[in-house]
C-alpha cells in the first residue's frame, strides 16, 4: 500500500518526536499513532486540520514541560 502522505507528529503525552503511524481505511482514512517511548496510543482522522492543530499545540506543551 502506498502512503498517501507523511505526518510529522509528536507524542501527546511525553513529546517524543519519533511516533509510529499506521494508516487504516475505515469510513475514510484513520491514522493509528503509537509512541515507542511511553506506549501511548491514539487515533486521528486524516484531513481534520483543527484536530491536527490541537495536537501540535499539545505536543509543544508536552515537550516544553519535559525539558
């Protein structure tokens, strides 16, 4: 399966930058994310810019608090 696009996202819990992402087609494109550092898992629907912006802000806050 060819990847539609590549996401650059940080873990929402620990701020780790190397999050694994799998793509699943289920009534649209669903992204399954997993952090190898803290094992946090979450899903996201592709093409939802508001959710991506909220995740970016949350990841930035997590990275600042971890430092």
